[in-house]
């Protein structure tokens, strides 16, 4: 089995996340994409991140119509900060040696990859697929990082979670930036106000 992992804050999950996951799955022949919302991402400003349970529920709603997508609570149910190295080792132990994993990372995250905990060991432990993103140059990543990942070009959607949060605060439309189920959830629970 081949599983691609898409981890992230998903604050909120949006259509660019979904498009990236589907294009990697379809284009590179993965059996499924495992979405992993991070509980306590160590590199994010804590007060900008809503409760992990809300982010998990939005992710669940966003992917529910795709049988090749699955969401995992692996980081939500772990105590402490969310580190990718812990997650991949735990997944390898759950799924066993017969499963091949790849971690999908956006160009924006790849450029900052050296701040990830044990990033060098992580690159040795798991295959990484760096997807292109508008206004980000993958070549800006350090050569010792850039040369150890598979670069995969995807359809560019210039959507950011920070822009979505700002639009909600300003009471502007987020239609077509997020799935309608996520839009409904955000307004029902009065998130990002």
C-alpha cells in the first residue's frame, strides 16, 4: 500500500489543500491520502490557531465525499507538541513495513523545513513530495533539502488559510475558497471572528 500524508494546521482546511492531495494521489499513484491535523504545531503562533477539535471536524467534513481520503487523529490524541518525526514513526509502526509513505509538503513549508524537529532524520525516514505553490520558489530551499525531495508540479490555487481567516473577520465571502461544508461549519460555530 502507498499512502501519502498531508499534515498541517488546517486552520481552516481549504480547496488548495484538497486539490494538492488529489493531484498527488492521482498523478503519483498513491492508494490514499491521510490528512493529519496537527494538535499543537510548534512553529505557529498559538493564539491564531483555533481548537484542534474544530480543525479536525472541518477536515473530516472537507474530505467526506472522497473515498481515497482519510483523516487521522494521531497528533490530536498525542500529548505535547506535534512533530512530524514522531508521527511518521508511529504510522510506520501501525501500518508495518509493507506500507510506503510519502509526506506532501508545500513549497512554502519546504523553504522553512530546517526548523522542523529532526528534519535530517525525517528526510531519511520518509519520502517527501514538494508541491509547487504560486508565489513560492522551491529552489529557495537549501540545496541539501531541495535535492532530497521529489518536486511535483500541481495546478496552482493561490489560497491561504490566513486570507480565509481575514475574510471571515471582515465578513467577506469565503465561498469557493473552502468546501461548502467547511464554510457552513465556520459560520455555525462562529470561528475566526
